[in-house]
């Protein structure tokens, strides 16, 4: 069986099936099949915060172009359906950069995304929920700062033995202060970019965080109150061989037979960028494992570990 529910549903399904922290499962009346405290732990995500501006120009933002007489503009829809062109070919945040917020860092810790739209709320996600009900949308532009190598970790726990009941999600956001420092630097960078004179006639007025938010303490408070996910939940069924692992290198759930997990929940550590492609790679690897005979699969795993297992040596010969 392949479990592919993602970083929230996959550990939930395992726990509802009796695979997880024994004490927690027993408290909900779930018979323990395999006691593994790592199931649901190691939740990682890319936390984000937004800087947004209102531009004096009209009809220039993606959001305003998707509205026509207070309703959905059909033109972009037809452009995409028939010509695969136009506004809907973009995710809306496909321009940006990866930045090191300190010279001491070897790799970028900040991803900054440009969005050709004004945010409708400070938490970054409100725009999506509000947009469908708004007849008119003001024009603007935004910069979303993402802590792409976040160090904070949370966990998933069951709220019920019923798998149809939503689990409890503790994101653990900002539990590591390095993530807060990264986002603070991102807010400052977004402000600098948004106020550049090169914007010319499009240069806007800051809406979020707003001119009243200036000191580091005020920026930090804004981040805490408006923090949102960048949709990169990973890690809750960690892959590995030692303590803290839920699945092995072959994606098999440790302690039971016939079950594999093949989604972003198996990532031991969150990637420093978007998680879609690594998830597809996990799925591709799972397909190979499922197709191969067990004997051949074991040989490949030993090879990857650099083992001198006799079967691997024989196969190589």
C-alpha cells in the first residue's frame, strides 16, 4: 500500500492505523501496532511575511485585470483555454530571488517573491479568500519574504481516532529565532525594493506593514501577527535508518510490512526552495521500488549505502 496524503494526512493516517506514539494513540483508544514516537514529528515549513504597496495607476495589477464589471473577467480564461497564454499561465509569484541575509551564511536563507498585485490582508493568504467576493480590487504590488531554510519544527497529533476529523497541527513557527531574523531582513529588503525610484509612475504607497511599523521590535510583532505558510509542509514521516525515522531508504514504514509513504512527509530536512519537484522525485523513486523484485531492490539499497553485501557484489560482477 502506498500512502500519499502529504505532510499532514500521511502521519494522521498512520497514527489512526496504530503506527505512531504509543501513549498518544492509547489515549484515543487506538490499538498500537507499532510504537514510533517519530510519526508526526519533524514538521517543517517555509514561513512567510508580506510587504505590499498600493500604486496610483489603475488596471495594471493581475488581480484587477481578472475583474470586469465586478465579475470574473472571461478574457484571461479564454486565453488560457484556447491559446495557453495570458495571465493564467503564471502562478502569480514566479519572479523573485534567493538571498543570503548574512555574509556568514554559505547558502541563501531568504527567498523573496514578487507579486504584481496588492495584498488584501497582512497575512498573505487573506488575498485569496477575499478576492472571489470583491467586485473591485485596488492595484499594487507585493513582496513575499520566505524563510526558505527554516530551522523551526512543529508536529502533527490526532484530535480523534476518526481519520476524517482534522488533526491538530503545531507549526512550531518562529520557535527558532533565526527564522524571525531572516523574515525581518526580508521585510526590510521588500521595503527597499518597493520604494525604488525605478518604479516611476507606478511607485506606490506602503500598505503592509505600514508606515507606523519601523523598529525591529515593531517589525517582529508584525511578522508574528501576520506569519503564514508558503505551502511547503514536509518532514512528518522522516526517511532514515536511525532514531527519529518513520520510513527507511526504500520508503517502507518501519515496523510494519507492505506499507510505503511517498510524499513530502518523508523529507528528513526541508529543501531550500519549492518542494514540488523533490516530491515528484520521491514519487518516481517509489514507482521504481514497487516495480522491482524485492531481491533486486535490496541489492540497490545496499549499493547506495556503500555496503559490501555479498548479493550486491555478485550483482555488480
